């Protein structure tokens, strides 16, 4: 089978008006106050909008039947409920869906930045992989995203907006219909059961916006995702790991990929700043860590680099005493990468060593490889422009 062709989505450019979709409760309250809603009505109006936006997925103010017509007109004059704009949609032969999303320009940006978001359906669950930055601050040598320089952090509403957009496209709102293109969707009532911060960017370098977006995602009166169904993946920003555990209380994944500093310095260069010993100490002290709330360690399998049985034994020793699950990830190739995926027999032998030591070590089935939607393959063409380029773009506009 071959991958489904790239589908261009013909949507109008987002309006200049700000969107309320994705905003926190505090953000909605400020927006409504600026729109002239009386102080004594603010909490009630925020609760109304919250339910319409996050529990029912409305995209038009005129459909908010318990809001007065005058206020609906006011809101429509000043705001939208727009999601990120879909530039293209690709559906893999395995049902994985990747969206290239365009965001509104902010500040002095010469052109709208773009990000990628991936939906991975399985028979009983659906995982949404969302981005936290345009590009990435890190330069992990095996990761395609790392070849794109950081353009900027995403705002909280741009992070939460990816969840809204995905729920729109797969019909994951009460009473909504799913897509009629025959794509695979889980049998569960909710089609997005899990959210992982494993897309473009290092989420702990955008802590406050990611935290605010996950507060929106986990609010019980709206999207109502359990914090145990939200996983943040970090390459090892050690000082922020305990703060994330204390304030956000989600599941944690560590992008590990090596058991010694020399190799990890090459694969995950942030290791030069926060070496493995410091990272492991932060993991052992992660708030709420238990056998029921294990840390997931991600380990990409690179042929003749980190896949020997000696490395498997070293991994077991390194994680001793940490309630952990180990995800073995077959390397997903991308253009001009210098790495190859380990042979399947090698991966199985590696997994056997880890399993015998008592760790769950599933081998992650590559999903969406044919559309470059698999782990480590996300990248957009957005560039960080120099000051002169920004000035030139502003003059043309």
C-alpha cells in the first residue's frame, strides 16, 4: 500500500481578531472585561463560554444560546473562535494523521509560523502528539526537528488549540460525526484519550505556556483529560523537572537514548549542561513517583551506536531503583540523517535483557513513517528571520 496523498485544506486566512479558543479561564476573563462585560457578570460569562468552547466544541458565538444576543454580537465583533489554520493534512496507510498548521503572525514576524501535530489512532485509544515550540532549541543529532532552529515559543492558546483542532477534524465532540474517509478511529467513546508533549520543541523551555495549556486540557468542566493521560517528554532540562511535577502533576517521559555521558553528549547535546547523573537524581525525586506513576524512558535504537547487549545491561543498571517503563523506539529515518535503525533481531535481544530485569519495555511500533509523522520526524519550514529580514518583510506588508 502507498501513503494517502497530501491533502491541501482550502481555508480562509485567520481573521485579525484574536481567538478565544485555547485561552485559559484567566485569559477569557480578561478578554471579556476588555469587551465591556460588567465585573459582577464575569465569572458567569467565563463559565458559559468555557462550556461552549471546551465541552461542546462550538466554533460560532451565535450558537451560544444561553448568552444574550447583544453579548454574542459584541463577542463576534471583537473575537473569533478560530483554531490554527490547516495548511495540509496527510493520512498514513496505518491511519496516523499529520497536520501542518499555520499560526497567526505575532509581533514583528514577517510571515505566519507553522508547526506539525500528529494523531495516532489505535483500536482502543487515540494519542495526540502536540508541539510546544516552532522549531527547537536543542540539536539532538538523530531528530529531524532538531535541524530546524527555534523560531519562537507557542502561546498557551496555540498549544491547547491543537487539541481543539484535532477534535474538530476527527469528530471528537458530543454528537459530532467523524471523518467519512474510512480512516481508523478507536472504539472508545472519546477518540483522543491521551495527549503527549512529544512534538516540535522542548516543552520545559516553554514551561509557563505549556503548563497553562495543560491546565486547560485537564479542566474537568471542559476537555477533561486526566493528568495521568497527559505525558510531557523532556530531553533533560533538569532544573524544571521537579517544578513540573509539583505544579503540573502529569506523567513524565525522558528522552534518554544513551547510558554514558560521552555518547549522550553526541546524541542529546543538552547532556553537556545536565549530565546523566544529575538527570537520574531529578528522576528519582520526581514528585508522586511510584509503581503506579512510572517515568517512561525513551530509547531510540540506532544501529551499531547504542544497541549492544552491553548497553542494555548498562541501561538496566542506570535505572535501578526508579519506577520506570522503557520505550524502545526503532529509529525513524529522515532525509540526510546519518543514522540507521537497528536490526529487528538486535532490538528483540536488547528488549529481552531489559524485560528480564523486570522493566516493561515495549518496542514502539513505528507509526506514520510514510508521511514523516513518526517519532523524531516532525519539522516545518518556518525560519527565524534576522532583524533586517523582518524589517524588509514589514516594509513589503
